[in-house]
C-alpha cells in the first residue's frame, strides 16, 4: 500500500478506544506519531500498567466519565477498537463480556449520535461459526459460537440501528506487538515458546491475519472517508492457527517439539472454537480503489507447506529479532518513517 493516501483528512482530535488490544495499541502509536498532541487513547481504569503520554484512564461503561472526556477534547473522530477478546473469560463471565463489548459502545453512540463525529468501529471475523472454504462476505448471516462473537454481533447491530453513518470493519487476527508481551496471536504463542512451554493450536480454525502496519493505514483512510456500513478487512492469505504457530516457531528459532496440533473439537468444550472464518474483503478493496493488505507473512518462503514444516530450519536462521522484523512488522515498511508514510 505505499503511496496510498487518505481520501480526505482525519477529523481531529481523535479518540482511540481499546488501546490494551493489539489493534488499538498499534493504532494509537501510529496516529500519535502522525498527529502529535491530537490523539487520546483510553484504557480501563484498573489497567494501570498501560501508561504512555496521551493514554488516559476512562471506563467507557461509565457514561458520565466518557461524556466529560468528550466535553474536554471535542473529538472530531473515534476509532473504536474496544472489546474483551479473551474467549474463556467471556464464556465464564457473560456480564463482563456484555459490559466491555456492548455497554461502552452504547454510551459512545449516545454521546455522538446527534453530532458529526466520525466513528470507525472494529468488529471481528468470529461473528461467524466457520464453514468449509470460509470466504464469508458481508451479507452472510452471523452465527457465532462464542459469547465474545455474540456480543460483537450485538455491537454491530447497535451501530446499524442507531448510528448508520458510522463504518464497521470486521478484522481478523491483527499481527503486531502488544503492550504486555502476551496478548494477541504472535505474543501469546511466542511467550509459550520462550519459556519452553508447549503451545497447542488448531488445524481447522482458519483466519485471514493482517499486519497492524496495514491496518493502521486502513483505519486512517476510513476515518478520513465518508464510507458507511459494514466491510470485511481480512488479509489475502488464509492460515490455520496451527500454521501461524508453525511460522512463529520457525521464524523465532524455537524448539519445534513445543508445537502441538489438534482439531479444535479435541480441545475441550470451553471456549468453543470457530472453524474456517476466512473473509472475502473484495467489497472494501473496491470501495477504496486499492489493494488493502499485503499478505502475512510477507515472504512466501515463510508459509508452511506441510504439518512438519516448522521442523525444517531453512536459510533464514530463525531468531526473535528476525521474528520482530518480518512478523510484527511488514517488511515493506522497513523503518519507522516508512511505517508512517
């Protein structure tokens, strides 16, 4: 996507919710560097470890607190990346899932409903249960198998009914760093391997992951546009969770014996797992007039070809530094300046 520019200008100041998650955390870093002093990120008040200039403690479920923040900053746009994606925690505490994934958005919607604040909302591919071949399009009926997915469907419907001028994008696995070193797909898998612990991943849960470097540019274009409605924003390469773990294992130079694969139904009843939820994102590509994402991983040579691929150590000489260079970041943006360009 080098050379692609926003359709217009991002309305500032910008509020980013959900900065504890991988998508929100990386978006906050990107936009803060793009627009110094004009970007605010909010975190839950009890998440005191997440601290950086521009990040404030504000529980979106507290409408009064959120309203005061809007009164102070007079935000021009909002990038909503909030949501508790911890599948097991959501299954065991449905009230927590509803409060985090829906109530905060209800408050946000009620505050900006009568204004011209631009809202871009990030949903998820797990609003689907999975099917042979995947290839979900926006018109396919949702049928989530998890509480997390069900609450994300509720959030989508809320915006459809009450804020039709907003834009919702269903993302898949955002591939980038996390603030705590163990959130998100790469960090969780790598955290197991680093400690010499096994990681069990699924042969038959298929996703369409994206570099956060690409997602950031997508978010910027959407915030600066007048696109409304629902769009899929998955990457062009489909990978099972097991294949993703193979890539992390081999590129990071970790012990291949630590990776275990199984079918998702062999993993136990909680949390339930989706199947092939690969998304077709051609509607968004057409709407924006450009190819949205580079494949993750960017290098075709780092894509598994068989179940024992990670045991074969190739010329890339795997290491945590190589993993950082080619899996956390899109190699097309080799420097910080290029990642912002």
